[in-house]
C-alpha cells in the first residue's frame, strides 16, 4: 500500500548557491524568483523557474488515517531528486541525500500524524567557473552539468545554464509489514552442460526473528525454502537450477526472453510480503585476446548509438521512451550507450523487453576534483548505480568515466575495482577515452580517414553534427539570414568544424543550410559504418555512433532532433546498420564510358543464421529506370563478411551522361527484396570531358 505524495507542492526559492574551490558553499538571496505552486515530480527549469542554480524549499501537506497504518512500517520514498536534499517531516529533520539519479528512503515510524507537513530543501548549485567548473568538478551529474551537447557547452558564463535541479521523480510513503523483502538480486550463471544456476540473493528486513518460509516462483514454477531470521536485516541466497533455460538475446540475434520472478515471505502459511521482477538469463563478456563481445558465449557485432534523451528527466515520459525505443529498433540498432548519465528506470525496462543491449556509463564527464574526499563520494554513488540497475538484463557493460584526463590513473582505477568487486556478471570498462572516439571529417582531416578503421578495437563514439529539422532550426536561428552565430553557438553549433573542416556549404537560406548539413552527416555516417563493418571481427566487434537524439533544442551530432523527427542521417544509419547488408566498393564514383571501373560486392551477415539460396542484383538507376548490370546466387555463413563478386564494368555508350545511383539488392529464396544499399555515381564520356 502506498500514499501518493505527487501533485501540488508549495515552493519558495531561498538562495542562489555556488560551490567554491575550497568546498565552501556561497549563498546569495538577491534577485530570487517568486514563490508559487509546482506540480511534482518536476525539474524547476521545465516548471518555469529558468536558469536558477540554488536552493528551493518544497512543502507538501497531506493527511493520514492513523488507524490504517497502525501495524505498518512507513517508509518515505523518493525516486529522484537533483542534487542535494534535506528532508523534514513535521518539523523534524529526518535525513540528507546527495546525487541526482538514486532512489532513497527513510523509515518514518512514529513520525506521522493526522495532519502532516513534508518539507524538502533541494539544492542544485552552480560550480564556481574556472576554479571548479569545468576542470575540477565535484557534482556527479555527468552530461547534465557539463557537455558540449547541453546548453552553453563549454562557455564559462553560459555552460551551467538551464539547471537540472528539482524533485524530478515520484514521492510516496510505502506502507510495509514488520517483515518484508527489501531487495532482490537475480544472478544467473550459464553452465557448460546448457543448464543455468540462478542465485536469488535476497535482503530481508524483519523486526520479528523466527522461522519463515520463502516461496519462489519462476514463470509459475514453484520452489520453497525454509529459513531462520535472527537479525533485523538478513541476506539469504537461494540457488535454483533451470535445466533448459530460455536465454535473453538482442532483438536481431534471438528472443529477449524475460522470466517473471516472484519471491514471497510466508509465516505459518500466511503471506507477509512479496516482490516481483521481470528478469533474464544471459551472459555477456569481452574476449580481450580476440577483441570480441560474446553474448551467451556467441560472438555478437554491436551496431550501437549513444543516447542522452533529455536534460530534464521529469519530461522523459513513457510515451517518449517508447517512441525512442521504436526509432532505435527501426534503425537496426542493437545496442545503446547511455552516455555519461543515468536515465529513468522505464528506459532500461523497455530495453530489457525489446532486446536492446545497454552500455551504461557512470555520470562522470571530463575532469573532476582529485581529492580523496571526492573519490569516496564517487565510490558511494557508483555503488548506488550498480545496486539500482543490477537486475536489468539488458545492461551488459559498465563504464566508469567518459573522456577523463587528470583522473585516469587515480579515480578511474578505484572505480573500476569497485565495480568489478560488485558485479562479476558484466564487462567493466575503466573509461571511454579519446582513443576510442574517432572524428575524422569533423574535428580533423576528412571522412576518408575512416578507410583506415581508426581507433580500434573499441569505437564508442564517432559522427558529425547536423542541423535539426526546420521547426526547431527556426526557433534557434530565427528568420534572418545569415543567422546569429553566437546564439547558435549557445545551442551547441560548432562553426569552425562545420565550415572549415567539413566544408559544408551555407547556402542561400536556412532550408538550404539544413539540407547541406544533414546530407554531409548522412554521407559521413554511411561511409564510416560501411568501412567499420567490413572489418568485422578483425580486432573490432562493434561501433557506437554519436549520438541518437538531441537532449534539448540544439544543433548536435544527433540523427533525431529534440521533437523526435529523424534527420537524413537517421535514414543513412538505418540503411548502413541493416543486419544483412550489401556493400559495394569502387575505385572511383565517376565512371568514364571509355574506361572500365573495378567493382567489388560484399555481403555482411550479422544474423546468427546461415543465409542460403539468396540472390544479389547490381543495377544502375535513374529517373525510375533500372538497368541490371550483374546478378547471381550466393550463400553466406552466419555472422560473417563475404566478398561475393569482383569484376570490371564498362558503362554502356547508350546510357546518357549524368548522375545515377548504383543499387545493390539482396533477394531471398522467394525473390523478395530483403536488403538494399545504394551509391551516388556519375557516368561521363571522354567527349563530354573535352568540351
């Protein structure tokens, strides 16, 4: 039974706050926003308190019927507050919490009255520019506090605007019996004989020692254990053998099967408390000797993306989550890196259900304070991350830090060892550093450098910026042309890289610029992905494009804008990420009729099944007219890359000079087109060139 405390709360801003280099908190009461009423859960930026960094006092009045809770243990539960929180109930201080992503709770037995006042003082401060932010940060908020895709980017004056503070998730009182199941860990192990041993590690809170029964149901199959409880909190392990386990796979390699687990605490035949979870059986490891990811002891090639779905988690509704998951799967993505933050539990639940493998970052982005005190805080919070997300089968990778600098040999080493000690069922990555993030064609050289397959064996970022679609672009750029470049920079636009590295043409208006920008991103992504995928399992077993969606109305590396409208890059990635993909390699894209061009056709098969009796077609297409230049039968083994064809082609003299598409198609045994890819080519004659 729960008492819901969401809804209308009174709020009163009480101070602007700033963290200084010595750890002191400076407060100012000048120019505070007005008090008012706020719907909770909410981030205050979303609720209309704009660009405020500081303390806000929130108050909720509520009524409790004391007769209804007489035999219950009441716990005051918060599912998310950003960032510091002081909690008072009926004027009594009951606790403090630091961190934005963790759920936390307090036992409030004996503190409730008929009429109650709950007060929460939330402090989401600014970090002092230069002395703390950006190179000595102490707030563990990752990309919600410092990133080049958030408001203001690196700008010292603007980079901490649009603060993420607030009571962003549910608040309630959970009424529990005097003995209850506090926590469950589902720890599966696959054995060589094909069976699975599952350790159901259970924390039981009980104020009445004695003998109890624990009933376990796994998909309706019942198991019983008798236990003796001697302490208020007891940890009990229950091991169950599953003889023919149904395994959890990514959506493209099999079924993401989830078991329904129910654990019940029983006393003398009477149910006291129960807890239910949807959980899977899978193993996920990294074979460092071959640089291969193994899902259930089978190789898997990762076609991934990075995601930062929002800056303000209160607005990441289940509707938006489901839309993102749908877009992700439709783009043939089988893995998502939750980039330098922790998002809502509903996102992980959707990934569990839909078979999307998750690379989960701890919220550290770039440089942090190097003191022992900060490391202690980071250890506490990374433990919270692992404990909070442990039962999500989709999570296969923990990563301790994104793009560290001064912290690599101190903080990151300690965090790595901490996570390894907590979780032996997943791969732990010490940090995702710049050596894994190739950006040719954006920060340096040209996209053709992807031909060398840079930064293997783990590629956890790559890409290029592209303008959002017209509605958001107009909100940012306005109606004048050229736009206000300073305003665009605040919205994360990178001028130098756009015009001087990528050499994107500005065009004559906003619409032309959007098209040019998106075409460039699409071309780079398709080229890079094809080059990497042709190198499958040659010291490379996966790639993560950066990034999937804009986390606010901005100009970033995303392929979907903040309104969830795909850019051209989305469709390019969708095409290049097809599990069964034909790839054409040509020595040039301009074909002269008087001279042949060498063409190679490869097929990439990421499916865990052999492909037999399929056909390929190569054709030239223009204005709806198609000319087949080569076709034939082929087979390809599961999870491999194969060169299907190599030949020299001379364009027919009957074909008019001009722009064409070279199309590669794959047809199944019933002649249905199951995969297609295309390339821009130009056909010219010597006579035309000499004009």
